[in-house]
């Protein structure tokens, strides 16, 4: 379990789920054992759990508890000191904006399944959290936990005066309204085109009382070093896949991807062959995964989806999807309607 994972989660967060289940009176040993994990494994520092195991455990936890807001409850447990060196850097940041920029750069150190970005719209800074790997039915659990955990960080550094104006989620309403009201203390909107928190611009650059520039600089350097180690450990194919998932539209070409990775196109092609894949195979895998999740969401027409995934002709997309799954996209969508 100590080897680098392409898509993984820090075991520290799995431990928080286990603790929440225990508080709800559930014996977590069988839950873990079904995936060859133990309570002792949860105490290992700096260990990652592969995505397929994380996904299964989280879905099983929701099924065991029958609690649709389990992700929010886990996120509420997370405090700034649960986030390692990234949390320590946030604790010593000079402003909310500096924390947002910190999360944009270093969130892969804690969870590489999502990315953070921000956008200024009118009088608000929108801190946006986007899934890099299509989360499907696990979206409400994981995104709910991340959003609440980020809000907890902001509340801590602002001494409870974060002043979140609004929380947004891309999925349908999935949580108990009373619990949502008590956790967020602001309007929460669903079926939006992004997930995250809206912050008034007037607060994002205010100096923070907890700021310690020297401690922040030290923590930032340690995060940078850890990130460089993470990048160097990742396979080339994993890095290419991450770039494509980060875009999710207008995928970069082989030439552009090679330049981003500081390689020549020929070197990138050779490195991918050495790993048993190719640029086109990775592109097809990403398109396949995104197509299935977009079709499940019911929010796009097949024509819109084909365009989003880079197909100039809808017929080409239909042929590709049938090659991947054996069925037409319309048939797949009908089989996944709620």
C-alpha cells in the first residue's frame, strides 16, 4: 500500500470515515476486512488507498448507514490539522485569497481526485471544486465532504468569520435540509454548473490574525518539495490522463501535452509505449469514462456531449461509444434513468 497510486486518497481521510461509522455504532472491522484492510492499517501515516478501494468502501458505508449526508458528516469531522502540511500552511496564511491559491496548487497532496480553481464573478470569488475522475454516484459523498472540509479551513483561519455567501453543488438535492442549514449557515444551491463556495471579495484580502509569514514560507516550501516528489513518482500515462481530465473539453493534442510535460512529442510517444499504452488509447479511455458519467447525469443531449468530447460529427461519437460499451449512447442513457 505504500507504492504511489495514480488515483488515491490519503488513509487519514478513510480513518475519519471509520471514526464516523464507529460513532454511529457500526463495527468497522468487517467493513475494512472485505477490502483487505484492518484497523491497524488506518494508523499508518502517509499511506494512500487506491481509488477502486476507496469507492467501494464509501458506497458500502452509505449503504450500511442509510445516511445520504454521510459525506457532509465526515467533512465536518475534518479540522485544519487533519490536512498535513497543507493545513499547516493554510493555518499561517496571510489572507483567504492566499489559502485559495494554496489549495489550487497543493490539494493533490491530500486528494488527487479533485482540483481547486477560483473565478471572480461580480463581487464574489467563487472557489470551485471539480472532480478530475468522474465520481458518478459517489459525487455527493466525496464532493460534499470536500466542500465542508474547505469551509472548516476557512472558518478556522478567519476565526469563524469566513462569511461564505453561498454553497453550490452540480448534483440534485441529496442532503437533509436541516443538517445542510446547520453546517453551511448560508444558501445552498443544487444543479449548478460548478461545485464550491462563493466568498465576498471584500473579505478575501483582509489580513488574518493567525498569519505567520515565516511559518507559511517554510510550510509552502515543504509542500512544493512534496508535490515535486509526487509528480516525479507518477507514471507518464497518469500525468497525461490527469491533464485530459483537468480539461474535460478541448483536450490538448499530443504536441501540446508533450510541451506541458517538457518533452518532445517523440519522447512522449516512446514513454507511453514503454508503459504499454498510447496517447490515443488514453484519450479514448478518458472520453469513455466522461461519456458514461455525462450520460448518467441526463443534463446534456447526445449532440452536446459529442461536441464536448471533441467529436465534430455525432455519428463518430455514437460509433466510438458502441465500440466501448457494445450499446448505443441513447440505449445506455435509458438504462441509467432514475
